[in-house]
């Protein structure tokens, strides 16, 4: 079972420019991460964009959805910035793609050495192989259904929504 991995940027792939004192994108770190993790799954990696999720546009989300629809693989992992990951998951769900799609990210860049990205990426690969068709988010050792998750900006953890806050899945774009 091959897994398609789409790279969109996010904290996973940020690097630190010590001269300017800011984070920036160069290349994806995923091949290195898969190698260091001794991953022997058949993976097909494609970089769609390298942007902070706060800068992802509706056109970018359409590009992600289109690539998910067109690829041959039935199991997809998408690396994505955590700030708008839930929004992208909702858009992908609205496209009703008949595949298992798992979005994941990191709170700390991989190159910082103390990143949660390794853990989240490994979990996303495992979840993509065993979950049924649908759209999910894999963070903090857990998976969440697209309609039942939010990022808690106070704690930096993803959490299930309380039952009274669940959106009507039929009305979500």
C-alpha cells in the first residue's frame, strides 16, 4: 500500500535565519525524516507549496484538494501548518474525496532538534494506513475527525470539541 505525502510547508519545514532573526522555508525535511526514522513504507512525496498556514489561500486549498482527488494512492498524509490545519481539513471533507487523508504538523520546527514533528509524522503514517476513508488530523499522539477538533492556542495542543460545539457536518463547506 503506497502512501502519498503532500508537503505544504508549516512549521515542519521552517529554518532559522540567524542573520535576520526570522524563520523561513528552504526545502522540505521529510525525506531526511523518513530516512532517519528508518521508514520503509512505499511513499510518494510531492511538495505542493512551502508556506506558513496563515498564508494559505482558498486557491491553495483547492490545489491540495485537486491533488488528493487526482493521485492514485488511497492513503494520503499532508504536512500543514497548525494554525489553519482544521480549516483545510474541513475544506477537504467538503470535497468528499473517497480516500483516507490525514493532516499533521509540528509546533516546533524539525531543524530545532526538539520538534514534535517526528512523532506526529510517524503517527500520521500509521493512522493513514488503518483509518477508514475520511479526513483526519493527527497531532499529539492522537487522531481527530475533521469535524471534531480544534487547536487550543493557550496550550498548543489539539483537542476534541465538546458535543455542544460540534458543527453540522452537512453545513460545513
